[in-house]
């Protein structure tokens, strides 16, 4: 009876149908595997000669020169507790390398050129001028003179105002006197014929006639 545990089971799956044969299967390795796989195509060998050696030396020189320039940022070295003997000579070498470097600014843009800060001088506060005792006396005397002149001018103005106020009364009095004279001398108003030479009256009469 087939399928009831009797006999050995046969391998019914055909591997050859997949295209795999027994020789194509990888062999088992008992040792460790290689670190890098085997390369089918090897790289082109480097050229050797005087030209290549010169270019290599030039490249190393350029790299060393660029590292020594001041714009190259160097890593901060941590200070150790114990100073080593070689650190003294390393510092001297760094001082030589850190010398001032002045580039040719004609080849570089103006934006990269550092500008020097101009320090503006603070304006000195003006010191008050010292006035001597002689100058003070002269100023005081001038002020006194000006005050006196101002008082005099005020008094003169007041007198003129008072005189103007008093003039109309005098004119009225003179006018009354002239009328009285006319009444006394109805025959003529000529003052010269009567022998009276009062200048004020003459002037008043001339003004009235004109």
C-alpha cells in the first residue's frame, strides 16, 4: 500500500528543469572567506618617470604652502596638563609660519580687502573764558552809562509829551490876547505900526494870515 509509511519516499522534483546541474552548484568551503572579492579587470598600472615624479613633488609643495598660509584655519590643540619637550619647538615653527602675509590685492576682489577702522576724535568741550577783574569793571561801567542814558531819554520824552500838552493852552491864551487887542484897536491889526515888537505875537499873526 503506497503512502502508508512503507518504503523510502522518492524525490519527485526535477532540478534539471530549472537549468541547474550538479557541476554548476558552488562548492562548500571549509576555510574563512577572502576579505576582498577577486577582480575580473585589474586597474591600469601607474606611470613611472621623471615627469610623474616632478608633478607629485609639485603637488606636495602646493599642499604644504596652502596649509602654511594665514587664511588656513588650523584645528585648536587642546592644552595638556604636562608640557612635552617637543611642544616648545612646535610653537617656534608655528610662529614662523604665522608671519604676516600680504596678498596681491590687484588679483582679488575689493570686498575681501580688510578695512581699517578710523578712530574719530571726540570734540573737546569749550572751556569757559575767564573774565579778568579789569574786564568786569569795564562792563559794569558801560552798563551804568547805558542805564543813565536810558533814564535821560525817558525824562526827555516825558518832558516833550508834557510840553505838547501845555502848548494848546498857551495858544488859547495868546488867541484871547490877540482878540482883546483887536477890540482895543479896531482901526488896524498891524502890530508894527503900533510900536509893539513882540516876536511871538508877530509869528502867530503871520501864521494866521498865511
